[in-house]
C-alpha cells in the first residue's frame, strides 16, 4: 500500500496494540511540519514501511496549491532518523513540462540524490528513469502519475532495465480494484513490488487528480542551501 492520507492517522488510537496484518504496510508523505517525526512516525512506526519526500531541487506544476519548503539539511536529518527506525526513505522526482532536460539538470538530480542516499527513487518521467538506470544503482519505483494501466505500458518502461533497478510500481485509481490486472502483473513480474494507492478518493477522471497525486512532491523549483 502507499500514500495514506494524514487525517486517518489522527483517528487511530495510540494505546491499542497494533494490528500485525498492517505491519510495515503504509507509505506516507512528509509534510514538512516540525512535529512530523514525533507525532506521526514514532506512534505509528509499526505500520510505516517508508516515508516519501521531495528534495529541495525539483520541478513540478508551477501553480500547485501547496509546496513543501524545507532545507536539504532538515530533510537529511529526517532521513537519518528514519534509518534508525528501520523505515525506508523514498525520494520523489515529479516533473511536468520538461521535455528535454540538459546534462546540467540531470547532474543536479544525481548529485542531490547522492546527498540524501535514499532507499528508493520514485520517477514520473522517462528521462529520470533513463538517467538513473544509466548512472546509478538506486532502486526505482514507477509513479502513479505515469498512469500505467496495461501490461504493454509497463513492459515499455522496464524493457531496458536489464539490472532490474525498477523494484516497485504504484497502482492508481484506474486499476486499484481490478483484481485480474493485479493478478496478471504478479504472474508476469513476480519480483515487482505492487503499491496500491488507497487515498485517491476523488472521482474517476477528476481534473484535479494531478494536483492530488503530487501535492506532497512539489517544491519551489530552486536549489536551497544545504546549510540552512
């Protein structure tokens, strides 16, 4: 499972014994709040498998309604705390409107990723996929924003992944409830970790779905000082 909404956590009773069937099943987005680690991670660490966050350098929808604004130093501190709790750190790069990024742009992505050393990198564009397969050995996750809904589409993304860096795939609203599709993916790619997007609650084909899916993965598009 992946990307559970924050309000759900607030409704849970901290004092009840955790349910083992949900052990390490949820991935949640970092909201940049100061009390995030103590109020979210610590009480529910038995349930959380990973935390996903956007790095200080990222490009996305310029008129997004909300932007995560946190320094690289603070994000690195969070990553180290998560490591102590044996919770994975998922670095997300979601880009829109960038058709042919130059080498300097790609190099910045790679440098920042090496700075954080995440457990996995989520990509939503093929240029990110190509760059990471060519230059790194990081584990990769297919973003739901790719809108991959058929076996053929999935094969197009992983056919050049000879070293099998793509280890997981987000299944969004179009296929979350399609058990036959999920079964076919499991049979075709038994080693691929499937993540179900369970919090995409808006209506099918909602025009706001892009904002919803990447609301926690958009930064201001600038490089912040890592020493802040």
